[in-house]
C-alpha cells in the first residue's frame, strides 16, 4: 500500500546500535516500529513533517496500529486556515475560468478512479468495512467530483425585473474558506461529498477527518494537488473533535461550516460558532424506518432490509434500523429475514466473502454491544443475539455479530436511539395510520423505506413521512445528483445535487440605475 512519505520515523539505525538491533526481541520491536508510518497534516499543497503529539490509527479488524497522525494543535489549525485564506485571496482559484476549474475537478475524479484499488484497501484497513463497500465508496466519491466538475460553469445568478430605468441582477459568489468536519463511517466518500461542491463554487477548503479514520482524507489532499488544485486550496488537518475540531469551528477565519456527524456534535458545533456569523450545514444521525406493507414483494423487502440494516456493520446515518412490518406478513418476514442475516459472513474486510466487517473501534463495538442488553432488559424478543467473538482471528478485532430484536415498541430506547451498529429492531403495525405514526415517533427524520406495490400507498407515505429522503421498493439509494436532505434533528441544509450549491455560495444583489 502506498503510504505517503514517511516523516520522522524509519531512519536507518546507527552502526553503534547495530548489535542491539540484531538482538531479539529488540530487533522485532524496531521492525514493528519501522512499519508504523507517521503521516503529516496536508497544508499548502504538501505534507507537513512529523512533530508534536500523535494519534494512533488502528486497523479495527486486527487492533494493530497501522499509522500515526498529528494530534493537531491550535497552531496547526490556524496554519491550515491561513493557507486556505491565502489561496482564496490569491485569487487564482476563485477567479479561474470556471470551466478550467471544472476540468481540474474532473481530473481529480479521474485520478480517484485510477487509484481506486489502493484507496479502497486503505479505507478497509482503517475503517474495517468490506473491500467491495470501500470500492463503492471510492467510485461514488469520483462520481461526486465529476458531477460537481460539470457544475462549475453553471453556477449563475439571475436578472430581476424591477421598476424604473434600472437593471437588477444577482451574483452568486463563493463564501471564502470552508471548514468540513467528517465522520468515520464513510471517511472518503463523505469528505468528498462536501468538499467537491465547495471547490466547484470557488471556495478554499480545510478538511478535518474523524480521528479514527484520517488516512484516506490525507490521500485526497495529495490527489487534489496531482489533479492541479493550486497549493492551499484543499488542506487536510488531523486531530480530535472536542478541542481541535472545536477550535476550527470557532475560528473567525472560517466562512462556512459543514459537519457530518452525530446530533450531539451538531448541537455542540452550533453552540461554538464563535464571534462570526457563518452559514452551516449539518448532516446528522438517523433512526430510519423501513416499512413493509402487506402487498410488498417480500423477497425484495427482506434483501433490502438486510442491506439497509447491516451494510457497513450498521454504522450508517441512513441505516434502516427500525423495520416496521404489517402484522399479516410479520411471521413470514421474520423467518426469511433471520435466514438472510444468518448468511452474512462476518470477517475482515479484505476477505472477499465478508459481508459484515468489524466495527470501527473496540470502543464503538462495546457501546453498541450495551444496546443488546438494553433491548433484552426492555423486553424485546431476541430473534438473533449479537456476540463478541473471542477466539481466532475475529477475537483480535472489533467484531460484533448481528442482533435482531422483534416485538419492539416505539417507546423502547432501542426504537428511539441511534445505535450505529449491527442491531435491528422489528416493530409490527396494524394499518397505514399506525405505520406512519410509529415511523414518525422519533427525534430523527433522515430516511425512510417503503415497500408496496400500490402507487397510492407509496406516494401517500412519501408525503406523510417526516424525513428528508424516501425510497420505494429499494433501500437505501442515493446519487450525487439527488439531494441528501433531512428533517427534524437529523440535520439542516443539503448535500449533493444542485441544491447543495446554495450552501456553498452567497447571493449578492446589484442594482444599476440606467442614467
Ligand atoms: P461524531 O459526531 O462523533 O464526529 C463527527 C466529526 O465531528 C469528527 O470529525 C469529530 O472529530 C468531529 N467533532 C466532534 N465533536 C466536535 C466538536 N465539538 N466540534 C467540532 N468537531 C467535532 O460522529 P461520528 O461518530 O464520527 O459519526 C457517526 C455519526 O455521524 C452518526 O450519528 C451518524 O448518523 C452521523 N452521520 C450522518 C450522516 C448524514 O449524512 N446525515 C452521514 C454519516 C454519518
């Protein structure tokens, strides 16, 4: 795997230390140390040298440390914002012929495609997800850059009819320096989803990936420069959320904030905007209902429900973690669903047969595992219980096998809280009104699935569900050209699609008296 240039480790040992190096186990220790590479921040078009405190980056399938990244300090955050500010004011990037800017972004998408194998392996080794899912994420990121590349020369204003001898028109301008705070569940794809429209609109960017999964974002910075982004247009800095991320959000050197993360973090980010008004987009959590009406194609519903609940080991904002099944098809659904889930192979992401990789960390696995006990204590019926494998290869990683609860009621914690792991709850409904009432009974409003052959039921449900996205007869689905929207506490603002551009630009009105 092509790691970026090593910074500060792996220097040849001096001759005077040779006899120690050759002794065991010190020799093994040195070799192990040499394998752990230290990555730098990517600022001003290059990787910074190592120095200061670092964060360990682990492979969740093995628990091994695979790299170290800087535990960003205030000065690192400020330096990245300064680099982005200089690149914005320069103003080569924002004044560039927009079709040229589009060509650079298109090249970036192409380079991601060329490097898809390496990027996918890197993502799987850091995040844990099956390689086929990492590949899908990487291609989706490429497609996102290509989609927004095509928009660069179509970001335009209006002329507005006004009284008198006047010409009134609007300009749509970039905001300036945009800050993108990304989560660990789709590290490369979600960073790209937010960075691509910002760059298309002529902003310059500081990206902070989650501290558990920073590696592919740093690679994105490098690929951006290879594609032709001027230095400082795309900067990537690593560090924790609570202090480093907060400092970035607070900075008056930021002109727009784009968070993808949990509801709690969303509230924190809004509270720590500092002494400058900045537009923001929040893409937050979900507790999404997947509703199976009695006339649904049950085979397809079972397949879609299993994918929706267990893809990425259930660590998805749009996970269909609540399956609402009509009472008349409940038993048949549960039997087929259990059989389907039993067939999902749990294993390391680089095994081609794996369908369920490890969770992102041991901490996340333990947090999710607690919900297995919560569900039992609340009286949900256990159809399949998640286990923490202790033996063999799985014993080393953050693995948790799937849990299916049945007879879940809307008041239970497992029906209301975002578990973010391979735990799904089945609820039963009696009629349409009951389905919608149960579906809407959470603080979240991200995504909903509807399974029915009846057009009236499908479109009525699409209208009545309090969510940002609905899919009918498949789960889940999105494209760079469709809005990733939300309702209630699942977020504010839109990523993807033409609508996203509104969040990365500001409108200026110009009124001209025609003397
Ligand atoms: P998280 O909220 O813990 O962290 C997200 C990012 O925010 C990380 O980079 C983190 O370091 C940073 N952060 C944390 N606290 C911060 C603070 N006070 N100030 C600034 N930055 C801070 O989320 P996570 O655990 O990485 O990801 C899982 C969550 O993300 C889930 O709730 C999931 O539903 C949500 N998510 C939403 C979407 C969406 O599009 N709606 C997509 C993916 C994930």
